[in-house]
């Protein structure tokens, strides 16, 4: 009984409430005429679509650098990879994998610079990360206009230069992962095998990384930097590694997101992309300084379930679209909850 | 001031924390205008006594205390420090509690600012009153004058020399109209000799104005110089209450550390040492609160070398500096090879290991399991407990080997736990200490630093830890440098004991040397006759 | 050894530059953009004068939390929301002119106090990361605001005017015309000076606020905030109620932001019901930081310089972008990027400096040996 | 402690009655300001109507002024409007026939948004000269409701935007 109580407090009431909320949504769905299998199919697709972006937060949390509100830095690297791959005219698997390949060096470079900055501002990482992300996005908005992209599928038709705000991936690699070995069951349910396999592989890679010597050192740095230092580990270096890894995953994450979405969105679109990812991982039970693969999986699933189900179910029940409000309140409420919780590192 | 009722009298003060008696039947009295020197080793009960006097909440939370505190003959019981302040007792702490960006005046008057009321006061409460700056300056100047020191009322604290900060603190306490008793805890610790002298002169001035002073210091010559009376505490008991006239520093030191004849010291003739293992020359370490200024010593192969001294004198800085945890300089050689400072990794690679005094802060990953805690350093430094995959392309934690290692040490050191997966924070202090030892042993060091190995652990665990150290030294031939505040412990297991005072080694003594010699070294009296 | 005024001037210049690098970067960019914008001086000055009246009050609301050591109060958007709710009621009730603004302030005040109190409580639980928490709190309350304004108003909260409700019968329209109060404060005391229009009443209100802040700093509460801003532990042990004082700083800031938003919107003349507050915190933060303030220290001149510089850039950069790159869009992105970067840079510089200071303070503890072996040796020998 | 010292932490209790008075003053000021703002700031639309009514002739040409606003000229059968604030207004009607202008005071109820004032009645001194005016004009203009922009943009939403055409 007591154990249950501590487990509940550890997990936190907000998460439990949200969990039951999601369960209630699924239970209520058939009664208001929403097909559960269709909804589940949607949730699975979104789960795979967003998962890697959420996964990208893990290393920095583990290394004690906080929630990576600067995720857009990685996203920008991914966008560069995606647009360059299109510019080169690569399509299909070559296009997608090429985009990933091209984005990696940018991600490493950006992540490295971004990590150096974060190492100088220990203790205030989160606010600064947020604004670094914002300025990166707006700065690149200028570059999208100026860089000499020329593929007619990407640039504004009337001026012949400057990338469009939204570029369709049709004919390139739209849903290439989603459709890979996808299994259709019934009329409404599709199991996106390729997408989930890719997400699974990414999660596995992260899991292995955290079990390596470097990953172990990183976790120790986040758990107790002084302990790690006394063990001969440079916390600055580990933090730097964590930022680079996070940025790389951010870049890959956005490419996976876009192939599922079918469009590349540029300019202001990536501005707030870190927030839903942060909310998801916290929803999964992570704290500001501890996160695991389970947190990522559970959190992404719950969060995407809310996003998918609330518009349908709540609209039918209340006859009004309150999903946006629910989404804002839940996701930001979750972040505030995590930020105001006494940090659990015992000293 | 001839007055029969003493200003402060403590009668039969007794206090225990969870069954451990820290004060037993302490009684003494203090008259107006009298300066009382309160001396004792760390843990003698000085701090607890002052906490009782000030009504610190921690005392009530741990079951209150026995005996009576009387002010002007009236029993007084303060519920919090503010009550004590209202009753006219001021305290100057060892650490400064000053606002750096405020001026002398603003700090002296902090939260006691004279103010002028205005309309907003009626509307929104007294905090809307505007400060009366001229009155503030006037009062601060008056307090400074009472001290008889040179302090400009408009200097920012952040731009002051250390001594002036200390004076500002004292001025703050004596600004109160009703101040009768002032307690100063090691006020000269941070001061240069010349500054300390000015301070002592100010204290005499204040005493002449009728303020009673309790002066806590380990610098015994200062105590004899300024105090009218000396009270010595040892192990929670009052061992001496005497007039300071004609008292020798050496006598006080002897009272402080214990009996002159001691049976505990063991003579060890069977010990054999090799050549120099660790040579330290002109080491300085920038560790807050434990600054090492200039330390040189040599440890011989196979020796257990003790480092003692009072808290804050720098003994802890020595291992922390050598291990690269704090900025340090000087020369350190291990087996003749130069060891890079400011680089923990270099120290570890050289074959040294360190059991930190800050068990929870530095020693352990509290939120991780025991196998992590024990294997981590060995994994990072030596690449042990890793399993290679794909022909060494990448390697992962070898959880099995880690588990075996953890279980081996759990058995060897008798660590009481539910298993190797238990989190370090769930263990008791003694068992946590054993985990720290296991972590160091797992590195298989050729020189082991152990810092305060028995701090905060119970008697049984203490013995186990010390026995293990001794055994490790004997069986593996590992040289051990042990830093401890417990002189008894150092004398019991070390081959030589160095005493650190004010960031320097005051002397190195054999463990069987007379206790008074140790006491003198701790009191900053460099004993000429003490020799290694 | 050297007296301060014998300091080599190069070093002094370097130090000044290091302290004001944010301002200098901004000045540099603006100095390039002003001539290339080809805007007339009169136009720029008139626009600046208008923007001063519109924005300065909002920026002032950041001063107190900085003084109390809570960083930039990104939670000020809560106050902005309270002001908007006040304006919605003023418009709905058909209360026009300066009276309408006063009415909005009176309605907004209790809401702002409540929101400020909540924000203060939340921030007290998030010590050391007040800024990011305040920022997210703004988002969170945005959801609550949307719930209240889009779903409750007209349904549960009575709204009489059909002109401002959505056609479905409840919820406020996406854009709220503020014709009844448009520029009523600006026009109250209009001074025409040559070709310039000066909204004297607005300036007067801002001046009164500045005087209030100067006065407030001299009060006991102001002194306590300064003390807490520098050292919470010391303040606490001196008996200053730390948590309460921090809450008060946030409440006052929220109240001022409420008034500031009303002044801002009366000048704009219409209100994007659901978006008007979203950028408020960003603009105010950028302005005060551009003015040379840091997260720990901000003055009235910082506010005045900052509003001027930031808005000068906002005026001249888009046309300059259009001329230099053939696209005003580039200029617009550029000024946003600059503002974001300035906030990041100012925050980073501050965090950086704080660490450097902590380090040098620690070095000061070293005492006699002060980092060098040589003097230590000498002393060791002398002993 | 000296008398004038007001210590922050320990507010003397004896200030209580003074404070009660002070708070009452604040409350009164709050309510007073509110009442003033509501009464004097409330906007009304006054339609002035120069049409025959209840057996009274319309005027050939009149010039009407309310308060200090610009006068309006109305021919026979014409109607125009004033936007005013507050409930009590002086109306000045010049019949343009050489006779002295007629002035009358118009008192409106607080919640009357729009009233129709008949000039002939006002000149004839018939009370009340106004009647509430209800039209469909209050109905919202025919615009399509836009919903608020989403906070996080399309970042987490599936439905794709319209394909990127130019």
C-alpha cells in the first residue's frame, strides 16, 4: 500500500490523470462514433513520426544539460539535408537516406558549436537554448530566401528563387518509411511497419549508446558531475557529446517526421517544435535530469494519443473544438510541473 | 561594571542528538563587559552550545535540551534566532552574511533600516515606507565609531578587503540599541595578522563599553591575549573554566585535546617502509573553506600517513588538490614521476585513488545502483567492465562483470544492502562509506587517499572501515594517506601524523607524541621541539 | 598598482566594449541600416516617438523582477492577457475614450493580481530557472486564456455585444476592433511640435511610472528586493520574507504589464484577441537587453535606450532589406533573428560572467599564496 | 526601537484601524473610478430624426448640435446620428428661421445603446422625446469566423496544408 503510494507520488498525479484521460478517450470513442481502429492507426503513425524528435532529448537530459529547448538547431540541420537532397534531384530511398547523410555533418557541426555555448552557461541552459533555437530558425529563414536553390519544385514560381514555405515531397520520398512493408488490416487500420522499425532502430541505437563507456560517463555526469569528475571524466566533454548526439537525432527526427507528413516546412515552422517533444518525454515520466527509453515510448504514445483523440472525441461530446486548448494546457502544464518539481537528485 | 547578577548564565546544559550526547552538564556564567574565550576541538560541542543559546530551530526539532539559559537572571528560551536578537544577543558567523552589492551602511542596517512613513504605508503596509538614508548613515557611522575602526559608510562590500567585511558584520550586530552579548565564531580566521590585531583591539573597546563577548577561536594566543576568562570544552563537557591571567597557551592546548598520558598510542617497530612514494612540494589548493597555502611533505612506500588539524585549516584541501578536484599548484611526484595537477584523470592514471570526505556529494552516485558506483571509476579509467563487440568497434557495459565485482565487495566489506541493484542513497552512512572504499579498491591503486573515512558513521562501522584500511595496507602494500579530524583515529592507525594549520603544515609528529604537542600544533603554535 | 585614470585607454575601451557588446552590435547594425533604408529622418523620428509611447510602459514592467533577482519576467504575458480581458469588457460595455481605458485597467487589475500571485507561487518553486518556467507559464496561461475567451465568454461569462462574439453565439472574435478607445490616451494631450505629433498624455503616464519606480527603489520593500536579488540566504537570515517579496515583485510586474498592454493596444487600435500577447514578452525582453541591461541589473536608462534602439531597428531594417536584397521579407526575418540572438547573447554573456566572477571570488580565497608558487615559497622560507 | 522606525518583518498591530480606513479609501477609490468611467464613458448613439410624428410637423431645415460636436443639418424627413458618451446631453436646435435656437436637455438611461430622438417632439417639449431604437444593425457583419492561430503552428498537426502552389 505504502509502496503504491510512493510509486504514485514518484510518477506524479498529473501523469496519472492524463493517463486515465487517454484511456477514457479510447473508451468513449466508439460511443461517439469514432472508429477505434482508425484512431489507433493514426496514433501509431504519429507515434513513429514524432518519436525520434522526442528521443533526441534523452542524451542532454541524461548529461544534466536539461531539456533541449534548442532542438530546432538539429531540426535546421535536418532541413538542410532534406532540401539539399531534393536539390540534387535524389528521390526515393536514395533521396531519404541521402538527406539523412547530408544532414549529419551539419548536425555535428551545429551541435558542437551549440554545445560549446551551453558549456559556458551552465545553470541557465534551458532559457538560452530556447533563444538559440529561435535565433537559429529565424536566421535560417533568411538563408532559405538567399541560398541558391534552383529546383523548380522547391522555389517560388514567380521569382524563381527562394524556397517556398511548404515544399511537397511527392515524387521524392513521401511516406517512404510509412509505406515500407506496411500492413493493412481492415479498412481503417494500417500498421506502418517501416516507420516503426526505423523508430525502433533509433531507440535501440540510443539504448546501446547509453550503455557504452561514453554513455555511462554521460549518465554519471548528469547524475552527479562531481562524482564523474572524481572518476576522471570531463563533464564538459560529456555534455558536448550529449548535445551533438541530441542535435544529430533532432536532424534525423525531422526528416522522419517530414517523410510521414509529406511536406518540408521551412521558415517559422520549426520555431516551436521542441515544445511538444519536451511535453511528450515529460509525460512519459522523465524529469529534468533523468530520462529513459521507456519514458520516450510511453510519453510519445500518450501525447500523440491525446492529440489524435481529443479533436475527434471531445468535439463529438462537447460539440465544440476544444482540442487546441486541451493540448496547450496539457503540454505546457506538464512542462511546468516538471520544472517546479524538486529536482530529485539527492544530495 | 560591578553587578552581581551575571548577564548570561548557562546552568547544566545537556543535549543529545538521537542518543548521542553532545553536551553534558555545561555550566558557566558571563558578566557584563567580560570577554570569554571558548575553545575546544571540532565536535567538542561549541557549535551546539551556541545553537542552544540562539534558539536555533534545529535544537527544538531534535528534542530540545536540558538545563537553563538565564539572561540577567531571568530564564530565557528563544524559539528562533530573532528572539535572541531581540533579547540583545548578537552573533557574528564564520562565513560572511553580507550583501555584496550593498554599501557598508546598507549592510549594517539590513532589515533594520530607519524609515519615514508616508501615505503608501497606510495603504499597502509598512514596507512601503521610504528609507531614511541620512539616519541610516548616521547610525552606521555611530556603530563603526563604537568599534573604533576605519570604515567608509559608502563603500560597497564587494570592493572591501576581507577585514573590513568582518568589521561590517560586527558593526551590524552592535548597531542594535540593546546589544548586550556578542558571540564571535572564529572571527580572525580569514584575517591577516595585522587585521586580527585591530579586531582584538575593537573587542576590548566594546567590552569596555559593557558588552559581554564570547570569543571562539582556535588561535590560542589570541584567546590568551584578549580574553578575561577561558572556558574549555572537550567531548561535550566543560573541562576548564579559569581566569585567562597567567594561563599558558600550552596548558590550554592540553586541556583541549585531552590527558597528557595516553595509553592508546601504539608503538610499532615492526613497520617497514620503502623509498619515497609521494613527494609534495609547495602545494597550494584553492578549495573553498579548506584553502591550502603552502604544503610540502613526503610519504614513504607502504606507510599510512595521517593528516590532521582543525576544520577549515586546509587539511581536506590536500587530497582534493592532488587529485585534481580543485585548482591547485606546486609540485607533486608519485614514485618519482611528476603528476599533473588540475586534472583528475591524470591523478587516477598515475595510480592514485581517493575516498572523498564528501560522500554524498562527490563519493557516490546516489540515484544509481551499487554496481554502478563501485565499477564506474575503474570502467572510465582502466576500461574495465566493458564488453567489446564487433571486434572492438564498440563496447558496452559488462553488467555481469560489474555485478560480480559489486557482490565481491559487498561480501568482503560486509556492506549491508538488499543486493547490487540497490540505490546508493538507500544505504546507511557507514555502508555508503564502504561503497566508497570499494570504488577506490576496485581501481587497485598504489596510493590511496582517504578523507574523513569515519565521519558521520556509527562506532561498529568505524572500526570496520579502519580495520579494512589497515588490512589493505598490510596485504596489498598500498600506501595510504588518511585525512581525519579525529586525532585519536589518526594516532591509532597512522605511522606519522602531520597537523595542518592555516593552510600550512605546522608539524609532523609520531603517533606516540604527547597529546599536548598535537594540541599546540592545531592552535597554530609551531612547536619547535616537535619533530617528525 | 596603477591608479584608475592611468589605465591605458585601449584597455578601458576594451572593457567598455565587453560590458556593452550587445548595445554596440545593435548600434552597428542599425547604423548600416538607417542610410540604406532611405527613410526620411522625419518619418523615422515620428515613428520612433509613436513607438515609445506604445511600448515603453510594457518594458518598464520588467524592472522589478530583475531587481529581485528573478531574471526577465517572461510571465509578464499574464499581465498582458489580463489587460486584454479588461479591454474586451470595456468594448463590450461600450465604454469609450479614456474612461474605457480606465475601465479596462480596473477590470484587469484584480485579474492581474491573481495571475501575478499564481505566477509568483510557481516561480518560487522553480528557483534558479525562473525564466524558462515563466516562459512556459505564459504558454500555459495562453491555453487558459483561450478557454476563457473562446469558450466561456458569451456562454457563461455574459457578453452583451453580438458584434464582438463569434457567429456561433459564444467566444470572442479573432480580431477585436478597439475603435471606441482607439488612441484615446494618445489624443488626450496631443502636442504638435513642428511636423511631429507627441502623445503627451501617454508620455506623462510613462514618466509617472518612471517616478514611481525611482520612489519604489527607495522604499523598504524596494530595498528588500534589491537585497534578495543579490543573496537570498543572507536576506533570509536577516529576517526578510524572501518568498513573499518575490511574489510581490511578480505581482507588481504583472499589474504594470496589464496597464502596458492596454496602452499598447489603444495605440494599435485593434486587437488580435488570441495573439496580441504572444510576442509581448519577447519584445519587452529584447528591448531591455538591447538597452544594456543584464538578467541581474536593469535601470531606467536601459529601458529608454533599449526601446529606442530596438524599435529603430524594427523601423529601418525591412526597407533596408528590401533595398539591399530586394526583399522586405529578409529584413523582417533579419530583425527577428537579431532580437532573438540578442536575447540569447545577453543571457549567455550574463551566465558566463557570473561563472567567471564566482571563479575569481574563489581565487581571492587563496590568500597569501595567491596562485603562484614563488610567493608561497618566500613565505614558507620566512617562517 | 524609535517611534518612527517601521520594521518590515514585525508590523505593529496598532496600525490596524488606520489601515482599515486606508483600505476603505482604496476600495472607495476603485469603485468611484469605476463608476465614473462607466457613467461618463458609456457610449450611446443618438439618432436625430426630422420626421413628422404624432401630429407634429417636420421642420424644413434644422441645424442640430449635441454638446460641443460639429452641428448637423437635416432637411425634412432626414435622419442622422451622433456618437456620444455619458447620459446627459444638451441638444441645441436651430430652426434656421431667425428664431432663437431651442436648447433642450436629453437624459438617457444607462443601458440604451441607441436611441431615436424626434426633433419635433423635442422642440415641442413632449417628454420623452426619445425612444429606444432596435434594429438588425447590431447583428455581426457577415464575416467568416476565423479561429485563433495555433500556438505551436502546424508543428504537431497531421492535416497537411494546401500544397505549395504559388
